[in-house]
C-alpha cells in the first residue's frame, strides 16, 4: 500500500489526479475588495501546490452575492470579473496539482450580522442553544446560479468543481429530514429531499466541458438524532452515479453538530483521526463512485489505512494548514512535527468556532509569507478572527450596496 498514496487516479470524465492526496476545502475568508481573490490566496495556493498535494479544493466560493458564510467570502457570479480567478487557478496549478473550486450557497447558515438573504428549505433556524442568535432566521424558498459559477470556474482555468452539499449548508439542508420539513415534491422521501442536489448536478454538468471534473461533498451522517444518516448517504450516492459525477467526498456534521471538527453532538466519531472512516468503509462496499474521505487525517499510516479500506482519495485540511508540505514529507519518509494547540472548552459550539479560527489564523500567516504558529491560544485566534470579520463586514456592506439595483 505504501505507493498507492502517490499513484495517479483517472476519473470518469477523463480528468487525472496526480496522486491520491487532496487539500480539502477550508474556508479562508481572505476575499479582497469586491469579494475577489487576490495575492494572498494566490500565494497560499502556490504554497500548497509546491507541497505535493495532487488535488487542491478551494474554500467555498459563494454563488450568490447576497448569501455568504462570512464577510470575507469570495463570490463568483455572472457579474464578477474573471481575471482574478484565472490568476488563482494558475497559482494553484503552478506546482503540478489539479485545482477544483468548491461552490456553495449557505442557505440558513448566514451569520446574523450580514446583510443579504437567508434562505432554507423550511423556516427552521440553526439551533445552537444560547448561541442560536449567531445565525439569521431563514425564509422557506436556484440551480442556475450554481451552474453559472461552475461554468465561469471552467473558463478561468480550474480543473473541476466540487458542489458543497454537506456541513449544513443549503443543499445539505434540503437533504436533512430535520431541516427540510416540506410536504411537496422537495421534501419527505430521500428522493424528494435529494431533488435540489440532483437538479444542481445536472445543471452544472451541462454547463461545463466534458473533461471538467464534477464532484459532490456530502455528509456520511449529520450526527443528529433523526437527521441525514449513512443509509441516506448511500441512496444519494446511487442517485448521483448516472449524472456524470466523478467523485463524492464524505465528511460529516454541521454547525449544530460540528463533527467535521471532531466535536459531534452524539459522540459517534471513532477517534481523533479519520473521524468518518467507519461510515466511509461501509459506504465503499456499495458505492458506484470513487469516494474521498476528509476529517482528522494527519499521519501517513492513517492515510494508508483509509486507502486500504477502499477510499480513493485522502482529504486533509487542518494538517495542511499547519504543514503545507506534508505530502512531500510523507514521500520522503517523514511526518509532521507540529500540530494545533488543542481546544478543550466544554462549550462545543464555541470550541468549534475557536478551532476553525485557529485554522484560519494559520491560513492568514501562510498567505502573508509567514510560518504557521500552531501554538496560538484558541482564545487569541478567536479574538483576532472577530476583529478581521468586522473589517471584512464593513467592506462587504459597502460593496453590496454598489451591486444592488437602486445603486445603479
């Protein structure tokens, strides 16, 4: 198995990944004026491309200018200039990696202080207990916007897109029986709840070139009682297979149960590494599509075990935020020599926010040419993040005002 990590993978579309190691999507919150990528993102992805990963998946790019996961989010819609995205793709491919743009609509998971819209399949808000006010209240509610972003990503030189249908964002909300309480053709049965995702995939596949990769990220489970589970995931994968999907990435959780950070509400991740391997190994046995697994993988031994269980691509996020050249180290027979300072707070929602702030702190350092600082205290990272968000929010509000019809 030692060589499999560095074996190329040919996908059904004809796209080829140089090896089986992927830099999974991490939300960078590094948009410049106009919600566009700039030199910081170019340098960050150039760094990762030189570090040996075969595939780089960007942090989620927003398809709707009035629906962001945070004020520093990048937006690619019909009105965005294409040149910054072309520069981003070029930088990401400079070291030989393939690069896919993750495209997303947050649905109800829009922070409450942001202007714009909050949509969802039903009018059920995010339940974080005393922290629920962090998100706006959704209005019950288009594939066309997502297809436009995918088409423009191909024009900019990206090698593929990943449609985000995990972690409680809009398409994941439609899949969830807890959030999607509709009684029409968009709710109820697994097939009805998957209808929005399948329509999006069809629209994207028809909007991009044949050899352009199309992937989907779904939860292996929501880790909430009565939520989207492994049986649902198995059915969705089977529905995606005939639609020209190249790869399905498996993750898990949402803001309500942040299993993607190792902190599920129901304690069902198996360990500090490869959180979702047990669920993925079960899905591999019946999956008609190659699977990618992300969540807690930090060591080569673990990555090789995941491959041995039948997973096709190893996704890593935090590990590559701290050690961007980890694939090259593995190839040379060494491991990472550092890790993030652990967050031991009992408040899971706050601990999850601090953990994500720690990761983005490393991304900002890498993007500015500095070395990671994994020992940064979680409270410091969270405070710095809040200050950064305030600045980004002022910039986003001003930009959004110029985009609205009444500003014309």
